[in-house]
C-alpha cells in the first residue's frame, strides 16, 4: 500500500498495513477534481528541483489532512484519491479488496465532512437542534455515499472533522445520532457487538439509501462488511451486485440474503408466512414478511431492495426468533 508522509506529502510504498507502524486514514466524499497518484508524484519531482515542500503545493484537502495527522503524531496517512495508482488494474483491484482492512487497521480515521461548518460543534459535542433533519451534521453528503459505510464501520477510532478541519467529535460519542441517521446499532458502532452478529439482510439495509457514482461500486463497497472478495470488473454494471450475493451465499448460511423486496402484512399472507417459518433458516419478523416482485430472480438487483429489511434477523430452525445468529 502507498502512504503519504504527513510532513511532506510524499508517497512511500509499504508491503502491508502491519509494516507501517501506525498510520492515519481519511474518509471523505470525492470532489469532481482530486489530485491523483500521478499528480502527487509529479509534485515530488518538481519540488526536488525547486527545494519546496510538496505538501505546500498539494490540494487543500490533502495538505490539511497531512497537517492534522502530523499534529496527532502520525508520520503516515492514507488517502484513497492519491494512494492508489488507478492506472494499474492490479493495484486498483488489490486496494478495493483490501479497503475494509486498511480502515480497520488504521490508528485513527478522519471523516472529513466538507459541508459541515465548525459551528455545528460546541466543545466537541454535537449541538442538538429541535429538528435534527436540519442539522448540518445529519444532512452531510458523507452519510449518503456507499463507500463511507465501510469507512464508518471499520475503524475503532473515527473522528468527524468539519469543513474547516476542526474536530466535531468521535464515532463513539455520536453513536446514538449515527444510529438514527444510518440505522446501524450504536452497539455495533462502539464495537460492543460484532458486525458478523448482524444478519445479512440488516447489513444490506444499511446500504439501501446510500449511493455510488458507478453501479459496480454498489457491490465493491460492501465486500468487507460481509467478509468476502470478488474480482473487480468495471463495465459489468449491476452484475457485480449479483456476484457479491453469490459469494455471500457461498460463504454464509444466513438465508436473510433472500429477505428483500416490498414488505407484506402477515395477516394478509398467513399461509405464506406459515410456510416460510417452517423452513430451516427462515427469515421473518414478528409482523412482516417479504415478497419479491413477480418474475424477479432469487437475488436483488441492488441494495435498495433491502430498504424494508432493517428488522430481519437470522433464526435457524430450533433457535429463538429473538436471538441473532451469525
């Protein structure tokens, strides 16, 4: 993996995250123009001739991130826009398949909320407003992007940063607010409950309202959350999400993978619900079942199909429905 030195924003290659000796990592929403791996390498060559510090010529985002990490005592920081050589398909594939691990092994993750002002925070705590929907923190684009889901889940220490690079608070501090915004239980965000203890359907539901620029990334951004890997094939479109589900099915016995589609009242579908509950590993809630659109395939076409699956648990035959089984 490539990392940026926080003092000079120069790239260095490490064989693995474990070999770094501690690093910071950035989570952010991409802008239309971002400095690439090649841009940063070009700055290094230029500054070797002029004697300037390459960090001074880096973009505001890269420079401020390096400075923040340096103040916190880190020599290295990982930023996806410039620490992946996207001209190499092999390197891009490795990075995407390793992304969850990169974030999980980082000492600290800075979640940069460019659209949130520093006035949102008071002594590091979120200012609660009468209408939470109008709060800049809750409304930030960061919460709506597909890639930031794993970036929220993987790091143990995540610090939210305002548009002017002031600390807004930590993931642990804001776990209840984040639960209301994302649907992810506060216990999961605080590492009091493992991601693997949450059903497949519930994990898919976390991604249901998030969006990615490319259709393939709907699948690729979820690999780490389900502990699977699939080949990266840009150009395949929504077929990537089917391949993801096939790999999940191959690795996990959790049949809530099929609990997608519109919800139907069990009162209206008593016979169908009875048939479902008799099957081993049936996916049910107390009052709802899930009906696929007529003519649909076994697999969902996108995470949006799981929007109504937030309360689905995996209860194999013989296990109490109240117990979540991974």
